[in-house]
């Protein structure tokens, strides 16, 4: 059987050209594009302003390789986790996080992850592939629809803090963001989008050169190479001085403050020299710090530091004019919190 081409892989112009080529109007292509991207339909039969003949033509010649929410779990705190099945059967996870003022979608950029951060559950899956732009976009649309259905509220923010390293799938992440922010897609402001990275210096510079308009978060966790090397192997190839230099470059080019994500663990980064190093690091580039609660992953070698240490971090940072907050985790009971995305239903990955 011939495999039908995914119509969503075509640009609007290409779809228009297709219609012109079969003797129809370019405008028909415009209508189809709107159904696909603005209205997010997943079935040609739902394109109700097209004639039956056109719909049958589309069905005979194209597929819509949309993602499907395979399983939805709701946490006692209102967080929703979607296990999203891709057209090839692989699964990624995305999370809806409701707060009083915002509804945030946390989306994945890769199936699995290759970075091997020792404290992260996603690292225990090997990276299997990059997501396509539309697979990223679809996760956002699924959450937008859930926000409207379950909370009667619009989606307000998007964070690329799900599975995978967005800057290792840069081109597709950028394309997805283009669609999310375009009027032909969701028309969301890039100011409401944050891309989180382990801190790949070369790619941060590239983003700065590309003058991207979204926000940058860096998963720092330590401002000392010896410590960071031991928990995040990427630091061996991409040490803190290179990271910092790229962040300075980012700030000069974009004038955007960087957010550092930071977990404090007992006996790992809970000493005075850890705090001092972070303060020094933060002074170099305008930034703010989110101290995130540790979400234990199954093997349990990491433990959340004493609350007093967190307060010491906050005191030292604020005394130096750096905004710092403690972030309480959401969705822990359904393994939807930071670093817990790992497909407990992994067997369904073929
Ligand atoms: N690869 C990107 C995107 C993943 S974001 C990045 O590293 O930024 C996921 C965030 O959760 C990162 O800040 C990561 O360091 C953090 N994280 C991973 N495991 C965690 C855990 N067990 N508890 C709390 N945060 C964790």
C-alpha cells in the first residue's frame, strides 16, 4: 500500500499550488491550511466548508499525522499529564499546569533524552528521536483544548521543559514556535514562551544571533564545575565559563534576563561555597533564580536539602539584588513534575 503523504508537512503555498494543479482555486488551499493549523482538525471530514468531492480527494491523497492523547491523568492539584502518542507509536509526555493567574503548557521536544543528568528520570530513557515541528505544536493544541474544556480558561504560557533537550532539536523547536506565535497558528506572544536548556553554549549564541523573541531558562543546579561535572555530564564538554560567556552574549544581543533553574540537594550543593559561587555567577548577567523542589525519582540517591539551606540561598541572592524564588512542584502524585517524565507506560514505546 502506498503511504500517503502527511499534508501537514506542506507549507501553505504548497497546498495552494496543489489545488491550482488539480484545477481548483488557490483559495481552497488557504481554507485547508486554516482547518489544519488554526482550527486543528484531525480528520478531513471535519473540514465542513469543503465539498464532499474535495474532502474525498484529500482523503485519497493525504494523511493527517496528528498526535493522539493516549492517556490523560489529573493530579489532586489540578495538573494534567498527557501521554501523547505519535504517529509511529512512540510516546512523549506533556503537562498542563494551572495556577491562579496562568495556565502553562509544559511540552516535550524529543522522545527520551541523551543528556544523562543523574537526577532526572527522563535521562533513564535513551533518546529515540527528535520531534517534528507539528508534533510539538500538537502537544500545545491538546493542552489549549484541555484548558478550555476543563478550566474554561485560555492557555497563557508555554515552557519547553518536558522531555528532551530543545536546543538539540533547535530547528524543529523554532519552527513549532513560529507556528505557535503566527496569526495563522495560535497567535500567542513569544514573551509567553520559555525554552529551557541544560546550557549548550554554542546554541545559546546561535539563538542570540537569530534574535529569538522567547525567554531563556538554564538548568544550572551548580555554579561550580566540580559539582556540575559530577551530576550533569554535559558540563565536562560545556563548562561553566563557556556557558557564562554565551549568556553574556545572549544578554547583549537580546536584552533578556535569563532564568536559572536550580535544585538544592543534601551533601551535593548545600554548602556556603555553593551559595557563594551561585551569587558570583548570577552577578555576571541579569538573571533570576528559581529554586525548584526536588522530585525524587525512583533510585533515590539524591535528597532535597534542608529548608534552612534554601532560605540561606534566598537570603544571599536577594542581598545581592538577585530575584530568587522557591518553586513548589506541581503534579507530583501523577509523576508530572520536573524531571519525572519518563513514560511509566514505557512498554508502549516500540
Ligand atoms: N533539557 C532541558 C529541558 C528539560 S526541563 C533542560 O535541562 O533544561 C526539566 C527541568 O527539570 C530541568 O531544569 C531539569 O534540570 C529539572 N529536573 C530534572 N530532574 C528533576 C528532578 N528529579 N526534580 C526536580 N527537577 C528536575
